[in-house]
């Protein structure tokens, strides 16, 4: 059999990059104007190449990011020499999985096409007349950050931007109608409250050549359900009508079973899609990791005619169903929020995922693997792929498929707040192009279980966006639920705690059916801080901390209750007021958004020049910030799990971070876990023992009265011995039983507080320890919600939704 398909990888260091003067997109061919070429790598980014050559300092350290902003002032050319052998009947396709963001592609000085967007696959057939010789030059022009599209506002929008920007609170990354609205570039790259402004630019994903004969398989879409029925839809690109046969081979990927073969004749008249039905014997279902094995199959497709193979294609898939069902006990008009996989309801123990690197081009499979190993070990069963980030690279989704981790995938829309995304035809056409590409690229992955329009915008004033995305999802998939936005439809993003300064007990007042975001900042470990902050800026928290996203005022507010008492007062009671921070220094660190919350708070408080309180050390502060994060997450997660099935899941903000940051992550940039990560392992154990009690200050001799709960997310009944220790003294022991997939109060417990330490440890044991949990009764959050901030936020939402 004559096998024709050849894949020629262009992912290597045989590339060169050079700068040219900026032009508007699209532009004439100014390749000859590159004055100097530098070695480059694909996948890659201009800044990575410059960093490797010591042309810029590492932008992730200190304030070095300022020293690379000049990169945005230029446009850039990539070039690579290619040696190519072709036969008379060969077709050659050039494929880019993602170029960031505006690009034009040339083969031997012939323009193959220009493109806007970083998520669409670009496929170009190279005309046969351009591949007759052996030596060729591939060149790609990429536009710099300063040439990215900008929003065009009408008179009404300009007025709103001026008024609202002065009067209404909003996150630092969301001034009214920012220029990032004009692109579908990773929104985070414009700067976010956990990420730097770093407008990436380059060939950020895989590049390769594919050689076939007359028929080219552009795409293979596989839909499989648990009973073994598989529908395969192939998108053919052909140069002629012909009779052929399609050979399918289905091979188990992570379990042992015989391969299954199918052969179907086809008369192909023209390019287009054709669907085929297969029936697998002894099917194995793909499951979330906590409900069974994530069984996967590999589908290999070959197109064969009398002259042999014309093309071949391979993809992974799984057999499963996913839907959203109404939450038990919720009002009849509530939105469905219970995830049902293969007919079984699944309580979501989730986390929010953000890009693993602010320069995503350098994220490799091993980076994803290391982070996802930490995800799995933390008992997380779903990641929300946040809308301010990315459609991640192929390896991310393949690994989640293999690990059985569910994915909630958002489109690249985020942080419109009380504004709206552009409504012009050009923007909507771009949104249709990019969203369709994302759906087509990801729909074979069984781990992807939900499409969502994006993050934190008002659906009512963005129906032009949500209606379009609903249509795209229905056309190109239709097998997964769709949500119009996050939060929406009985879902909460609880930022009363942290951004609103609310007491952490506020988490137990949330009446949403699903908790989509909640969290608290914590400093990374001292060793990590020392990697990216200068020695003289390590402590106390200062402008260098603020540059790396620390919200100093809020850190102070939540750290204070955890700092040890000295002379009757918390050691941290005055640290925020006494910390020496020059306003000019803060302003410089926040140069891209002078209206952000940290700047306003520091300006309003009038930071003094008094020295930092000497009794507080960096180690103490870091530990206290991580403890505050841990306790806040514990309160919210346990409340959600105790209220199962009325509440059907939660996803804390956030699992990871894209650069060295002082933010909400539980795993820092170098993948070192904070203390909250280890607590998440306990809190997300499929079996959890929890203590519900009133959260208020108490003195020695007072009684803490509460209820012990047992939560079982498994499909098996649990039998074991429940034990409770107060300060290592056994306070309760009894045998318990809990049915599958249930949460229930098991016992009352009264604890008399002692002078000094007051810890409560709960355990459930069978033959081995099933689950454990602990509480510090001496910890009690202090402080209440910022009513002014809350009032103005509510006013802003009301104004926008009623205008």
C-alpha cells in the first residue's frame, strides 16, 4: 500500500526574527526592510527570543517588564528556509495552530493570506507551481502590540467612559471601554489584577506542513455515547471526484482491548463533509476520575483509492454524555446547575484555571503535566478555563482527557463589567470566526463538558455576543450545555469577601446554586518572593509588591486577625497605617491604570512615613496571609458541600498564576503550593467530614456548639468510625453510615474553650483513614463589608442594566 501523508514539523530553532517599522494591518510586503536577523524558535514569542539573546531582562522579575515595552512599538518578521521534496500528484498544506495576533504569511514572497486572531488554525494550500523547486523561504509578518485594533466610541460611549470612570468602582483591569474589547486576543495580556501588561507577539503554537494526494482531511469530528455508537464527520478537501473507501481503526488508548476495524465505500464528488456511523463492541465509557476510569479511544482514518492512500488522520475521543439538570430543592424557575455525567449527578469540586504563563508560547506539555498532576492530587474534578485567558494548547486538553478532569471552557471574553462588547459587523464576524475555531478544535475532547460565553459581563446588554455564541455552539457541537456568562443564572462570584472587605462568614450567606468564583490573596512562600523581588523590597509590602499584584490594603485587612497578640493587641493592628510607601512609587508601579483600586485606596488613606512595625517579620506575614486564604476557602467550600444537592458545586479562584504574583493562586508560578493547596486536598476529598458552627469571637470558658456533617460524593455507601478531638482529647466517637452521593448532619458537638490553643480535629476511619479535617476556634475574622463600595457597585450595575 502506497502511504502518502507526510507531516513536516516546523517546530524548531531554525527560524530567524527581525523588526521593521510599524504599518497598519494589512500591509505591503516590507520583508526587505528588516535590518538585522536574530535567531528565533517556534512555537515562540518575540520577547522570548530577545530574552534568550539577552536583549531584554527577564520581564517577570522586579519591574523589568517596563524594559520590554518597546517591543510593542515595532512589527516583526519571522523567516525560515525549507527544503521540500514533492511528487507530481502531491498537495502541500501549510498549517499554523495559532499566530498571535495579526499576521500575514508568505511563501517565496507570494502572499498566502492575512489573518486576525490568535485561536484560529490557519490552513493554506501552497499552489503546485510554488513547490516545484527544492529550496523555499517561509516568512510570517506579525504586527506589534501598538498596532492592535482600538475601540471606536460614539459620543454617548465617550461620555459614559468619562463619567463612570470617575464615580463608579471597578476592577483595575476594567476601565470603561478599554482597547482590549476590540480584539479577541487573550484579554489578560492587556494587564489584569494577577497578570502584567504584556502584549504577546509571535508564532505561539505549532506549525507544520502536510503533504497528501488528491484528498485532504481538513477535520475529523467524533461523537461517541456510552452504548458504543460513534458518529464520525469528516471534512474533505478534494481536487476531483473519485470512488474510494474509508478505513477506520478504533484502538483503546489507556486500557487493553482488541482494535476494531470498519470499512465504508464512498463516492466523493466534491469537497465538503460526510458522516459515518460506527458501532463499537464492548464499549468502555469515559468517566470523570472520581466516578470511574477515563477510558479513551484513538480513531485512525485512512482514505484509500485504487492508487493507494490519499490521506490519513488520527484523533482521540471518549464515549460519554453530559448535561445540566435542575438542582434538587431549588425553586422551579431556577437554572439547571447539576452536572450529570453518564447519567450520574456529579458535585463539582472545582478551581479556576488561568494561563500557565503570561508568555503562553513557552508552555510545553511537561508544564501542563506538572500543574495538572497537582490539580488531580488536590481532588479537583473540574477546571473552569477562565474567559480572560486562552484556548489552551492541544496537550492541555489531551492530559485532562487522560486524567479524567472535567473542563468548563469559556470563550475569550472577560471583564466588560458594566459596559458592552463592540456591536459592529467586523467584530461580530471575528467573534464568529474565532469561536467556531475553538469549538471545532476542542469538541472531540470528552473532558470539555461546558461552553460558556465568558467572564463577568452583563448578559442583558451583551445579547449580540451571547446569541452569536449560542448559535456557533449549536452549529458546530450541540452535545454540551451552554451558559450565557459567568456569573449568571443563579451562579455567584462572591467578591463581597476580599474586594468588598466583608467578613469571611459572608460566604455562608450566599444563596447561589453554584459558586463560580471566591477567594483571597496570599503571598507565596518567602523563597519564591526572593526570586522576583529585590532584597531591599522584600518587606514590608511596598510598591514592588503592588507591581506584582498585591492589594496591600486588603491583605492587611485579612491578615490582621491572624497575627499573634502582643500586649493585648494584634501585632498587625497598625501595620498598614505605618508602612512606608511613597505615593509616587505606587503610581509608577501602576502606570498602566492610575484609576485602579489600590491607587485609590492608598491615596484616600494617606500613607504615612512612619517606619514599619518592627515586631512583624516577613515569615510571619507570609504565613498569616496563607492562613487567611486557607480559612476563607475552607468556610466557603464546606458551606457549599454541606448544602449539597441544593448547591451543586463550587470553583475557587484561582488554582495557578501566569507570572510571579502575590494573588489568589494556591500554587505559585514555579508550582510551589501555598498552605491552602494542602487544605484543598482535605476539603475536596470525595468524602468530607465538616463542623458547622457560629463564627464569632469567644473567650476561654465559652462553649462552641455545632453540628458534625458527613458528605459523600462517591457512588458507594460509607461505613466508618467518626472521631472528634479537642486539643487531642477525644470528645466524640461513634460508628456512622452514609448513603452514596449524600450530605447529612450526623451529630451535635459542644466544645468548652480552654485558655490557649483550641483546635478541633475530625476523622472518619474504616480500615484506613478516609478523611480528616481541623479547625482553630481561636481564629475569627474581624471586619465588615465596605458598604460604600457595595452601594456604588450596585448603582453601576443598575445604571448599565436600565440604560
